[in-house]
C-alpha cells in the first residue's frame, strides 16, 4: 500500500490449491491503527477467494500478542495444529546450521 509515494504497508500471500497462506504482513509503524493492515488483509482475502481458496492460514511467532490480537479482531481464530520447522541457516531466529552428511 502506498501513500504519498511512500510504501506504508505490504502483504505477501500464496495459494497452493489447498489453502491460502499469509506469508508476510507489514505496516509502517507511523501508520499503524489506521486500517492499513486490515485493508491489506481484506484485499488478500478477496483475491484468494476469487481463485477458489477455501481457507487462509497464517502463523504468528509465540509471544507476538499484538499480532494475535490483530488477527483475532478481523475474524481469525487459533487452531489446534502443530507447526514444525527446520532451520537451514544460522541467523537471528535459529542457532543450528544444517550441513551435508
């Protein structure tokens, strides 16, 4: 989303033919609580629905209570699922690097 030639919000979604995914949602800190993220999520939902997507999934890192509250405020609910991951690089989020056997 752009305002006065400045990017104030961004979203990346995908659809694999089974589920839609919100991979990233970002809003410039100076523009939060003005409907930017809600507008982006609404548009993403419309685009995915038009492609026949029956459901949208997303993940929120543990402890990001503000994000959980935002998604709940627009109708998302927590589901009983297990999320598994494998870090392939040593970076700020993980401490192991996978090497060839």
